[in-house]
């Protein structure tokens, strides 16, 4: 971690500890780091003068946004990334996502991995180096556009020298009879069982406009997406579309995914979405408020829109 990033993290920890009154365990959960890391950050804050009796630096705007999102939504982890005016929100979210993933990669851990372009961009920027015993488990099958979407776990596996456990099935299968046969396959069942036991699941949140990744990749037609919007869909997670209350939306002609379902995400230990952009605000808001995700990594523009 460079000096500027270390100072920023130390300021966030100091704000939560000295001004919000959280203990180190609570701060660790909010920031997505270990308790020992929080202790080191607080020590650093004192050593370099960020903290005397109060926080001596102006509170970063992103810290206010993070605090606001914690108060508005039932989220365990919130990371808000500053961005330049001419920088796409997804690029800022991917940069923050890479730092988050690098911090959470631990020896012997199990991380469930979804797919999505922002998540792929984050994976490509993680800090490289061996993480002994780390296992990466896909939480959904292979989309048709394999290289652009599903390679997230393979990119992370190469970066960390980790084991990658795929789901040996397509992401979508029709008719339903074929999907049920695949779900009964012993190898698929074992992979999904392992995904449900993950310490952390990282996903992207999809929108429902014409620029949505599933439309651009040819997974869902424009006509079908229009029908989903008409039925109340505001976004998707792992190919499952949901409405503003987090309820699954299904329409005729939509193939069901092979992977974890929305209820699996709600019961998981921690699901963190790396997502940003105006078109995804409604989807992120619904996922965060309904318990589909327990953590969010996003940019400051998207955070302001969520709070607005």
C-alpha cells in the first residue's frame, strides 16, 4: 500500500474509532480488514499526526459517503472510491475493488466469484503474489461470452497461485428439464455446495437498460430485457433478475441460471458487490436494502446517487 492510500485508510479508521465510537472489531467488519490491521492503522494515524486528540485532517468526502451508506443500508462493508471528473465510475469502482480483494485474500480462505466486466477489471489490478491454500469457487456457470465475463476466477487464480473450482455447466440452460438434469450432476452439485460455504462472495450488479452487459453480450435480447423492465425488474445478480424489493422477476422465454440463487446470496456469510454507474443505481439500492448483498465497493458519484 502506498503512502497516500495508507494515510487514507488510517484516516477512515481514526474517524470510525474516535468520532463514531466504534470498537476495533466493528471497524474491521466495516472496512473489510482484520482487527490487527485496524490496530496498525490507528497506530499509524497517531504516529504521523492524523490523530492527536481528534482527527486533525479534514475528513475525506468519501468517508462521509461511506458513513451515510452504512446508516442508510444494512451493509457490513462499504468502500467508496474518489474519481476524476472524466473517469468512468466503473473504472474507479474496479480500482477500489482490486484493493478490497487484495486485502481479503488470505491463506486457506474460500472466495466465491461471480462474473461481470467491472469485477473482471478489478481482478486484473489485484496485488499479485502467492496466497497459500486459497480457493476460488465460481458461483455461476459459464456465460456464452466466456472470455469477457467468466474469466474473473481464472484471472485471480493466476495472480495468487490459487486453486480455481469452476461449475462445469453453462450459466443458462433451457428448457427447464435440461437445467434440472445439470443441477443433479454430482460434479455440479459439489461445486455449488462449495460455493455456498465460501467465506466471501464477490459479484457485480447488472442493470436492465439497453447497455446492460447481458444485452451487449447477447445473453438476453433487447426485447426480453424490455419485458423484464415491464415486469418490474431493476437489476440482476448472477443472472437472476430482481425488483425494487429484491424479489426475483421471471418472464416467459428467460432461461434460469445454473448457479447460486438469490436466497443463497441472502444466506451467505458475506456478499460484496463491485458496481458503479448511473444505470445501476436502482439495482444497487434494491440489492443493498433487501439483503441480497452485505457489502458494496463503488465510486463517489454512485454513492451520492444512492444517498440522494
